[in-house]
């Protein structure tokens, strides 16, 4: 680099602020983007200015701005920190109620209730539907009880599934759903079988 004063190269006064020196350096580099020698001269002048400031600071002549002494620390302070909301975990009782069945188990339960639903749609009487529903309840009690060996729990889950299915099925029928030639009770039974399938597959 030439013997030219580094402050003159950056075109700043010797009492210029750190921000002014940085701005001057950036401006001088932008003036000659393709000139590597000029860029090196500007960078060298910038380093010389910083070293001069540090030397004077050590001699007690000036106070070095925080931006020069702790540039990395300031950058960290300026970086906004995102406070992610804490997601509370699901209650323990809820986690313990869920099951993670494999595909084979889901298929077995699904096949059973699909068959019962098919027979229900073909049923000619309410007595037949009641019999099919009883079979579904019995299968549900068996399947749920084999998971935890708690018959009372299996009974409550089966009863809840039947109740939810009855509510959903009744709501569907009240919307004016056309059921001909299938009996409305058959549609209701199919919805119950779907709820039993969900309970048997994903609850325990």
C-alpha cells in the first residue's frame, strides 16, 4: 500500500465514528468493484485505522467504541431471538388411551366391520340388524379387552363408540339423506360399525 494516510484513503476524519469508517470502507469498495488492488488498499487502510484506534485506546487517548471491540457480541445482541410458544404435552391419561396398531391389526378389524356393514345393508329386518350389532359389540369387547385385559374399560369404550355412532348416524338421517332402498336403521348401524372400528383400532 502507498504511504498515503489511511484516513485519507477512506476519506474520513481522524475523529470519525466507527459507523462512518465502516460506511466509508463500503463506499470505497463499491466505487471499484472490479479493481482488486484498490479493494486491497481500502481493506488495508481500514485495518490500519482500526489498529490506530486500538493503539490510541491502549495509550488512553481515545475510547474505542463497543462496535470495534466487541463486534461479534453486538451482532449477537442485534439478532432477534424467536421465543417459540411452549406446547404443553397431551395429558397422560389421553396418551395412555391411544394405541398405535400395525397395519395388519387395522385390516383385521376393518374387515370384520366391513363384513358386518355389508350384511346390515342387505338385512331385511330390524331383528337382523340388532343381531349384527350385537356381533359388532361382542367383537369390540373382545378386541379391546385383549389389549389391556380390562373388561370394564373395553365395555365403556364400546358403549361410547356406539353412542357417538348413534348421534352421528341420527344427525345424518335428519339431514334428509336418501336411504332408499336401504333401511335408515341399516345406515345407522353402518355408522356405529365405523365408530367401533375407530375405537378398536386406535384406542386401548
